[in-house]
C-alpha cells in the first residue's frame, strides 16, 4: 500500500503495517471528534513516525497514486478538524 | 480507510479528475496536463526565490541588530562613566529589547532555511515525476487507441497530479509562514528606526513614546542587574567625584579611581 505524507512524499507499506496504521488513524479521528487536542497531537505524531519508520520511500520516477494521504506533519489541530469535516485541507 | 486520511485523498482525486475533464481528445488532455505541470514547476521556482529573498532580508536585519546591541552597550558604559545613570538605563533597556528580537530572528531564519530545503527537495521530486510523465505521454500517443489511451492517461495523470497537489500545498504553507515573518520583520524595523542614540547630549531632552514603550517591554530587573554589573566594572561606586571626571573611562581602570578619591580605600 502506498501512503503519502502530505508535503513530504510517498512511502510503501506492507498490508500488515496498513492494519496498524488504520488503528492509529482511528485513534486520531476519535481524538478529533472529542476535541482532544493533546491526544490528537500525540497520536498523529505516532502515525507519522510509524509511516516514516515502517515505510520504504517510493522512487522519484514512479508515477503512482497513493492509497492514503495523510495531512502534513505540521498540521494544526484546527486544520485537522477542518479536514475531517467541512472544506478540507485543500479547498475546492 | 476512513477518517482523516480518506478525506484528503478524495479532495485530491476530485481536483485531478477536474483537470482531466478539461479536454475531450486524449492527446489534448496529455498536453494540457503537461502544460499545467510545467506551470507549477515555474511557480515552485518563484516560491523558492521568495523564501530566499525573505531569508536574506532577515539576515540583513540580524546584522543590523547585532551592531545595535554592541553600540548600545558601549553607550551605556559611556553614559555611566559620565555619571548619567538614567541615560545608561535607557540604553540598556533598548539593548535588552534588541537582544530579544535577535533571538526571535535567529529562529525565524532557521525556519526559513528549513523551508527552503524542503521546497528545493519538492521541486526536484516534481521535476522527476514530470519527466516521467513526459516520456509516458509520448508512448501513450504513439501506441494506444483512443479508448486505451484514456485509461493510461488517467493513471499517469493521477500519479503526477497528486504530486502537483502536494507540492502546491507545501508551497502554500511555506509562503504563509514567510508572510507572517515578513509582518514581524516590519515591526522590528520600526524598533530599528528608534535606533541607537546618535549623540549622547541628545538624551537630556526627556523620554519620548518609544522610550516609554521600551521600558514596558524590557524586563527591568534584567536591566537593573546589568546596570549594577556595569557599575561594578567601572568601579564608579557612589562616589560623587567619579561623576565629574566624565570622560568615558574604559571599564576597570583602577588607577583613575585612586586618583579621584581623597584617600578612600577602594574595595577590590
């Protein structure tokens, strides 16, 4: 599975890593829904670190769309909430 | 995958399909898409140039502030040696503010440096993808029927389109941050305009608005302790005769103090 960390690049992950990522993603979404900023920041950092550690960087000359796109590592809580509902990080 | 990640993918895919819908003929779609990629690459280059310009501006300001700190310190010493404690205090207050600004400038310059590196890396990545798209475009035009070409184009354009959206996002964020720093830099420039004192005699004229603001801004305890330290270094003590000498004695000149004081045992 190919995961892109927005503003950073694409990483290739195995299917079992994808499951672990899904779990972390659900936690991040939950934190967002509950308005728990601290929890979100912690979980989101874990999520990004997980992809960086377990994923292999996709070669620059490969033209493939990602299966999943994660928000930029420096995303603010406000932006994350907006992405989850409403206009999204990249409007229109 | 639901949630955060799903939302972003959807938005980007919608953007790409909008791009692909613009032209009816596959060859036209390819050329249009390629054109857009080249345009974005130019924009990225401009964006990097903007960041470099802002960085240079901040570096210039940093140098000016450094000079100002040195000058104000010297002026504080001169004022103190001349027995004008109020003047010395004002100079130290200004120095204090300038030093705080210096620290914040340092971290801003480091941030811009990092942004420049990131954008340069993005530019290289996008360039590689566009090159890949260009060669694939020729293959598609030469080898596929119209129906097949549509599918191939969509695949290639999605890959490069995602990179484009991503670089666009990275650039927007970098420029937003740079914009904020520019606003701050303008504020610092106002401080600079307040400047150091051109002439020490000017300072008798009472304090202006800027002085009052500076006094509020700067931590007075820091200023007081620095003032005390400076006094100790100058060895001026509270002896009134020291003030009369006035002639900007360099720090730690014991010979002068001995001559001035009438048989006063100076503490080491």
